[in-house]
């Protein structure tokens, strides 16, 4: 099971991921979220991983693909609320980790 809850607030798209982001579910990021980012020229994206239970290499690549879309919009991307057991795997990502969504609102003054 994988769910993605999106909320756009003060120029930032918050993507709250829940469940397992594995090879079978990465299409939801690649085929839904990336076109939304590009179509609406969204510059700031924050992934909240608090309810993400599992991520594999395909999931990591899907997150990287969204980074490319944000970069093309000259924006920034962050991850927050990363579980301790996922931190090592997510270190591979060139995405800044922050503590929570409120910090993102303070960092990104839109």
C-alpha cells in the first residue's frame, strides 16, 4: 500500500508519503507528481516521510526524479520527519533533510 497526500501552502507543495514506496509504486511519483510540478511551475517541494514504512532503490530514484523537476523550476526540495531506520539509505540523496514542515515554511520565504 502507498498513499500520497498533497497540500499546497504558501508556495510550497507538501507531499506526505504513507506506506511503502517500492518499485511497484514509484509510477505514482513519476507519472503524477512530476507532471504536476512542471505544469504548475512549483518551485518548492517538501516530502514528509513520517508515515513512510519502506523505501527501496526505485523509490530513491523516484525522489531524485522529482528533484530534477524542481531544479528545472529553479526551486528547492527537502525531506522531513525521516525515520531513523531510513536515514542511512536516504543519505544517498542530494536532498536537504530538515526536521519538520514548519521549518520549511520558515526556510522558504515566498
